[in-house]
C-alpha cells in the first residue's frame, strides 16, 4: 500500500463557523485532523495601545468592543482597576446594579453562544429561540444606557444613571398592528425592575425549552459527547478559566472564590462537569443561565427596597449632577475639567479580575501619575482557550472542529485586541 500523504486545508476565515476572522490551518490525513494551527490577528484593533493614548474615562467605550457579546462585563473589569488604584468607594446601590447587569450580560452571552454553537452543529431552531429572549435583555441595556449593545454604562465610582421608572413602548407601525403592539407592551407598563422581574419569571421555562430540544437529542449527543475532551489537570495547565475549566470538573468561580462587589451576599451554585467534553461544557453553561436568573431575582428584591445614589459624589472623578452644573460655578468647572483633561491616578500598578461569562477577564494597569495609563494589558478569556485548539482537535474529524470552536465560545474581539 502506498503511504497516505497528509494535506493542508484552510478552515476559514470565510467559513461560517470560523467567526469571521479565524484562519485555522489544518493538516489532515483523509478526514482526520493531524494538526490544527490557529492564525489570528485578522481583526487586530490595538485596543491596549489606544487606551494608553486616552484619558481613563474615554476608554470605557472601547471596552464594550472587546468581547462585543459581553459588553458591560468588560467595562466592569476596567472600572474596578481604576477604583482599586484610586481607593474609591462606590455606593451600595451601584454595586447591586452592576451585579444585576453582569448577570444579565452573562445570560446574553450564553444565549448568543447556544444560538451560534447549535446553528454551527446543525440545529437551526435554537438560533430563533435564543434571539427571542435576547431581545428582551437588549431592551434592558437600551433602557439604562440608550444603546442596545455598546452601553458605556459603568463609571469609576458607580454607574452612569439610575434605573428608569418606565420601559420604552412598541408603537403601531407599517409592520406592526395595534393589537400586536399592545400585546408586546403588556409587560412594559411598569419600571425597568418590573420588566426584569417579569423576564426572570418566564426565563426558566425558556431554558426548559432549549433543554427539551438539545439535552437528550441523540444527534446533539453524537456530535458533542466525547469530543474535545480536556482532563482536569490539563485544563489547569492550559490556563483555562470559566465554563471551560468548570466543564473539566474544577469548581473555580471568582464570584465565589474571590468575591467582588456584592457577590458574597448572593445565593447561587457553581455548576461543574465530569468528563470535560463539549457536552459537559454545554450543560455547565445551561445551568449557569439558571443561576444567573437566581442572582438577578435577589438583586431586584434589594434594589426595590433600597433607593439611593448610584454614582460617587467625589466630583474629582465623577461629573456633578446637571442641576448643580447650571447653578454652581464650581460644578461647571469640575464638569469642564473632567471631560477635557479627565482625572489622574496615583502612581502604581494594579490587577483586577472578574468572572466574565467566558472566564477570567483581568485588567493590569500601570499608572505613572498622569491622566492616561502608562500601560494597559487585558487578560482576555478566549486567547488561552484558542491556543489549546491543536490539542483539542487532534485525532478528531473535520466536522468536530466546528463543534470544538463553538464549545470554546470564542469571540474574536477579545482575542485580536
């Protein structure tokens, strides 16, 4: 028999499952992967270098565009780093709002993940289901920040504004009858908290629908069970965090192990897998959505009972209220200086990390005492996961590569930063 020669195949970047900008050079023997070599950098935007040329408060909007599926969580990591270096205390209400929106963002992220992962593997319906729920959560983003995605809502010292008392309403239009608009507006008659509470009541039923579609579906199990197995020890060595690490059986979650904001007051569980395959990582993320729902309910209860300020009254860091700017010369000066020069941080370096929906999101910040960072390094989640691609894909078939990429929940904004 003649020797079978390996051949090289470009998987992506134009492949629909390659997330637009991943070029995977596969060395193959027939249909089996011998080697997988990820080529990245096709989306590189130089976020860290841009952050070093801007005052601290102007970089927050850039953070939304890192992992553009988990917008507010990126902002959270950055503002925590600034607050730690400043030694800044933030109002209690702002902490609860941040935790609530972190968990809303976690659900948004996991919905996008299950929609695209299932679509890549071949389940079309999942995509339509998940986007139905994302719509409600994006309305919450829009209600507090005015933007559906790039919210720019967190601030050093709290959040930009308090939760609104009313939700936007659907209008009758060329595409939507009056009856349909009224049906959609039924649960939008109260405040943002009322609408969020209504969502948390409905959401567990939706997750049940997803699980009915996939969890015991034999085609789904054939495509995910035993694929991309990573052992507990190897997950540690590869630098996995988040659901990738928990899927391999490691109970590590920064919200429990190194609590920040008010997570130490929240009652929730950390789901872990046993086999470290794509199916376990799927189960972990599905359960995480249920736990996030629990945390949101606890935040809503507290926020209803405890009104208060949501942004520090230290005007060296946070702008004064508009009525103060119009009535007080000092307030006007503070506002002018904040938005032209920004503020300075004491000299030093700081690292903060949060439990981002995809893993540990860390910010390493070096200040030289000026109004812009001397150095910024973002420890994003997907980079370590993608670097394990060769190990996870070796020996599998070409079709399994798609499943493994989906299971890693990769977004290229935070790899090609």
